[in-house]
């Protein structure tokens, strides 16, 4: 049976699912997405969801407040059997959730009830998880708390950034969402209540959270660096006298096992240029080697290339803020 489906999404996480729904044989009656926004200099930000809808001939609705009486009237006229929500960006009212026959379903980038909130993928990488996934659940007024309709799981690679995990989960969501919707219509899904004792939170990441804390362990620093990419980007300030502190992004590090007597020791953040262009930094439980670094306004480069252009003083160190 062909379903009438309404997609609600703004971020690129929703894009593969939207395209898959449009190609599935079901009737996608519209896309609800956030209004166009202007950036600096009055330039319009690219809106990939809207662009895809225009390309596919799907009507686009961009209300400032999707819960307003006017917006709800529009949604009712579409007579959708289900709303599929992914990275939309507005809280949905109980009145809105009651419109579709099968309900409103959200695609969330974690294995619920872990990492409820706006940044589940980043927190899973940051906390050193080795597995994550996408959960599809029926939306209720409480944040990410509705009954689970299905879960698809995938490992987190030891070198993956949040951006890489995000893109893979977005692709996994597409066939998964269609399968769940069709099984829901067939009545073969038994919704599962979330275990409240296993809830963890993943609130929105703030820009300042990209600052690297070198007092953390080697593993924690590596996870943090990978979690903060592609936004807000992991950064630190390199103090090398007599130059002023330099803001740099640290894009990749390697944990060095404490088996070599040649490893430096010192306070967290202290820097030791090693042989053959190696750049080693002391941290809370040993030493990490910086593999890729990006000074402000420059391209990413290897530590060896960086050191050739920025010879360091003997007391160079990474600091939490310029001093």
C-alpha cells in the first residue's frame, strides 16, 4: 500500500532519507523545512533539503513557527499518513503530533535512550563509544522519549570523526526508515518503551567546547579531537616565546604508549619537538603525537611541515587561552 508521507527536515542528515522516500513508490506530499536564512553580507546559506525538493517536484513549506494555527491548517490539508522528522530544528506541539494517522516519527542519531538531545553523534564519539546507530521512534512531547520503533547499529571506527559518522548514519537511515514505515503500516512492529534508567544527554555543542584540555588522558584527547570535527573544530593556543600565542586547530593525534624512555615528560600541554619532525605533547597520562595541525588562516599540514615554518622555543607549550 502506498503511504502519503510528509518529511520534516533541514540538515543534511535528513537528505538521504528524503531522497529515498521520494524514490520508494510512496507519495511524498511535502517537505517542511526551516525558513531560508541570510549569513554575513546578506548571502543566503545553501539549503540542500529545499534544493532537493525543488529538484524532485515536492512542495516546500517553510513556516517560522510550525505549531502556529496557520501552519497546522496547512499540514492538515496534506492528509499525510505519517510525518518523518530528521534534523528539523523546531519542537513539535502535541496538536501537530496528532495530525497524521500513523503518528510522527523521528530519526535520531544514537541508540536510544543513550544520547538524547541535539548532538548525539558528537557525544558518542567524545565519550569513546565503539558503537552507535539510528533509532526511529514515535515522537512524544518529551524530548526524544517516545517508544522505539526500530534501531539500526554500526561501529564507530577508531579514527572516525563526528562528520564521518554523521554521513554514514544519514545513509543508513534511508532504507531503515522505509522498512520501519512499511512494517508499521502492516502492524508488525511492537513499539518498545525506553528504559529511563539508561538515559544520557547530548545537549547542543557550544563553540568554546572545541578547546582542548591537555590535562585529559590520551584517549580522552583523541576522542575529543575527533568529536569536534567538522564543528566547532578542536583548537588550542601554542605559546612559543618570544612570539605571541598562536591559535591552531589540532586535527589528528596519536597516543604514544609509555614504553619508550625517550618520551618527554612534563606538565600537560608542554611540547617537545621530536626527531624527524615529530611533535609530542604531554597530557594527563602520558604523551600524544600531533599528526595534523592547522594554523589560523592556513591549510591543514603535517607536524613536520608545521615545525619547518614555526621552530619552537625550548619551553613551548599548548595553553588553554592566550597569556
